[in-house]
C-alpha cells in the first residue's frame, strides 16, 4: 500500500431534529460519528452497511456536498473541509460522484451533453473543448457522441447510469465516490456497469469509494472493504480478509446474508434481531450491542470499542470480544452513565 | 494533466489534426430553443391562440389610427339620436326608445361605415368601436398584471425555496400577509387614494396602468407559494446535487436546473392570472372603481350590457363578453402550448 490519497479523521455529521411552532431543536441525529478512514491511491474501497447507517452521508460529506460538523478530510495533502466554498473548484475537478438513482440524477430538461459539460464549464473549458471532451467521455462509457444532444428520458436506466459516470469522469477526476451506483438497476445491467467501472478504474488510474448495501456487489470491484454500522466504521479489511476472516459479528451477519446460488449448500444464517436502533438515541457502549449475538453484559453495553488492528496488516475491527484484548478497559475509554 | 489519463489521450498526435473536422460532429447540440419552437409550432391550438392574440393586440394598438382613418368612431361620442336615427341611416339596433336615455338636446355625430356593426349601447355609442377601444384597457390590465405576477412570484418564490431558514421564513410571512389582503376592498381603497398622490405620474394615477400595477402587486402571492414548493422539492433532487458536485454556482443551478423544471406551474398560474386580472378589472369597473368612464373597458361594457341584456338588448353584453372570453381562452391555450413545448419528454407529434 502506498500513502493514502484521502485521509478522513474524526468525521462527524449531525442533523438537528426540529419541531414545534418555532422550529425548536428537539434532538440531534448523528449520521456519522467520529469516522476514521484512509483511502489509498488507486484502490477501490467498498463502504457497506444497511440503510440509514450513514454511508451515503459519509460520501456526501467528504465531497463537501454536506458540511460536516467536525473532523478533517485530507485529500492529497490539503484539508478540504477548511477550504472556503468558493475555493472548492480545484477539489471539484479531482473528486467526483456518481449517484444512485439514474432517473433522478439527470436533469430532465438539460440535454445529456450539457449535463456532462456542467463541470467542464466550471473548470473553464471553452465551448469547443467541452464538445470534444463530452464526445470523448461518452465513448469512454460505451455511448455514442451523438447521444449528447438527447435528453435523459430517451435513455434506459443502464444508459443513464453510464451518462452519470460520464458526467463524473468529464473533468478527469482522480477520486470517484460511487453512491450505490448499481442498486437501482436490473441485475443483468448491474454487471455491465460494474465491469465498466472496473475497466475505467484500471484505464484511468482512479481511486474509488464504492458505497453499497450489498457485499456481493462490492466483492466484484473492491480491494478493501469498510463496514459501517450506525454512523461508525466497525471493521476495515482487505476484501479477502472480510470474506474469509470476518471479525466483527456484524460483518459475519452481513456475509451470511449473501445468497448462495446452490440450494444444496446449507449454511448457518445469522439472523439479526430487531431493527437498526434510532441514531437519535444510539445505544450506549458498542452501538451494535443491542443486536449482537455475542454481546456481553457489563462490557459491550458500557464501553465503546475503538477500531483495533487485528493482524497488523490493516485489518481492523471495533469489537471488545473479537479483538481479544479488553483488559485495557480497566482504564475505560469512554465511561457510560 | 494529472495521473488520470484517458485512453483517447493516447492518440494525442492525430488529435490536433482531427480537431478541425471534429468541430462540427454531433456534439453541436440542437438548442433548447429549436426544440421549443418546433414543439410549439406543432401545437395547433396554441398557434391559433397566438394568432388571435397577435391580431387582437394589433387591432387594439391601431385603434387611434383606425379612428383617424374613419374606419371606426370615437368610443365616447353618440352615433344614434333620441329617435334612433343615425346620420347614415344604418338601422339602429337599440331603437325602441325605452333604454335610450340620451339627455335631450344631444346631437349625434358623423358615423363611420362600421358604426353600428355590433349595434349601439343605451347612450347611442357604437359597440364595435367600444369593444376595440375597450381592449386597450383590458389587455393592458391583463398582460401587465400577468407580467408583474410572473416576475414577483417567481423571484420571491424561488429565493424562498432555494434558501431555507430565515430568508424563506421572512419572505413567506410577507407573502402570507399579501395573500391575506382581500383583493377587491384593498383595490378599491388604494384605487381611490392613488389619484390623490400627486407625486405619482399621471399614467399610473388614472387609466388601466394603475389598476394593472395594483392588481399585480396584490396577486403574486399564490404563484410565489407554488414556485417555492417546486424549488423546495427540486433542491433535494439528485441532479441539483450533481450540479453542485460539478461546482455549479447557485445562480446557475437556479437558472439552468431549478427554474426550467418549475416552468409548468409558473406558466399555468400566469396565464390564469391574466384572465383573472381582466375579470377583476371588470368587477372593479362594474363597481365604479375601475378605469373611469367614459373610457370603455370590456369589463365595464359587460357590466352595463348585462343590465341591458335582461331587458332583451343582448348585443353589448354579447360582444364585450365574447371579446373577453376569446382573449382569456387564447391566453390559456397559448400557456398550454408553452408548457408542453418546454417539456422535453413531450413527443413532437401532437395535433
């Protein structure tokens, strides 16, 4: 592994819950809660977790589409959270995003070419350069240059997602956030798009953050995988380690939910009980302790686990029991009431 | 260029040569306007409606010229004497003496050939002439009010919808205030006060312009609310977020992405407003607070004509109301066509 392209430290994003006649703040939802994550040059990092765990918010926050409350996002040496809004132009050239919904992410009243050229315009490309660049990226994602004149409603979901990718690639970024780019597509189209992304990553030397709620999709594309639960990263490891040696009980549960296309194989499925706890009122201690099959009373519901290295090779998990050493808790990290 | 190199960049040498030729390839888009015009032209009703409107506007603008050419008469002079005779012997349509309350001793004037095309009213004035002149006031009120409403409603609504929080709250409370004003009473009171304000130019103090401005400033609230609601939902759309991720400015997002997608309700509401403004001006005229007589307006004529119509003299009501209905319908059809033409998902084929 080389040095990280992006290094996220202590990222927090909260949303106030307002109500009443005078929009009083009734509570605070911690969508992402002190997340640390490194994204290395040229890798594809998968970020998985169930709905509402904060993975999309994380993707938006590191792109400054949401303003985080605390933390730092160091991209290529600069903390992008410190940049004033008007100086984001350079970062917008380096970091781009592909959205989930291929129907909602293209303006129905803007031609495909204009949508793709949006970022080029900001970066100061001339009209002629924009036209050429649009044609180039359209070909790059498997469409034709003449598609630039068309409007989004003339395309299928898979084609639109290609357009979304073309738009993100137009400014020649180094880093791409893919926010569930295939979860709205048919399975047959999913694989096309995943193959396209894989190919583009190789050819363009891209660094990817691939957000998904489905491990099987991530498996295909990613070198490393981070698992999020309730706004926290609970495990980070290489793809092989996640699939072969999952450490956090939540990761195990996620893995056991992947369907196996062979009815003769019987596996023990780990069924989690209950729902994701409300991020408005997260559990004390380990955020997973309310649903964890191995949680120990007096430990997991009191002390909050930190990400700890397991094998010294970048496999980290946040679990008192599985990371082995919890005697350090004689000096508790965080005391609960 | 940074590390991220495109495969097409590998063909660097040939690129500069190909530049000249590739200039005109399909990347040159058919502009929004071309598509818009094509769609609008295929919309038959809208085309007929705009033809009617253009004709109306031209006729109304040319009224003084037509008068000096002798095609129509002065809108305020009598053409029919107490006995129902005209100078040219055209059979007067209102000649039974019951309604004709012309003060004794008034002299009828020279009339044009078209003088009594639509009959005359109870003061012996030609309805045809008055319908044409009445259009000046009614169309002015309709279009100017519609323009003010579209402008204010869109600006205030989009700012409120795009900048939530304090800006939104204060603008919307102001909008509520304006919406809360009862239109007719306020228009009556302000309409009365207006002529007293000596600092105002005379084109505001009297005549249709003043009424149009008044109605415009009183009725933008509904459109502002609609536009705000559109913007609130649009600003959460992923394509707006995508534009932001591309680095587009607020101004560009508002004008290129939000406004075009909010166009349908704006057009519908504005065309409705034009019709409503003409009718409200009629109501004001009916109540005696509109454009002061003897200047004709369609609304005032319809009101007078209504009084005559109940006694069987239908023509003043019929012709003035027809003019009003044709105008309002044409505006609505045109609005319909504009809305469809601005929607790229509409197929170009349309009857």
